[in-house]
C-alpha cells in the first residue's frame, strides 16, 4: 500500500503542476484515438475512484 500511496502522491503533484493551457493538448491513447490531457486526468481519477471505493475500501 505504501508504493501505491507514494506513486499516486507523485501523480497528483505532476497533475497539479500542469499549466491550464496545456490541459487541452491531445494525447494518443492507442489505436490513433486522441483525447485531451484533461480527459486523461479525469479518466485516471475515475479509474482510481472505482478501485478505491468498489474494491479496496468496500
């Protein structure tokens, strides 16, 4: 659990330091599908919320 905590704290620090104007940058998430960096951040948040609420702390 410590590794999980430390890695996610680093991810949060990185996200918090992304300038607002860069959140609209496009990322290729595979199969030539482009999403904004903001979408990717939100998707990560929802993915983590799913695991925390429904699998770890149920």
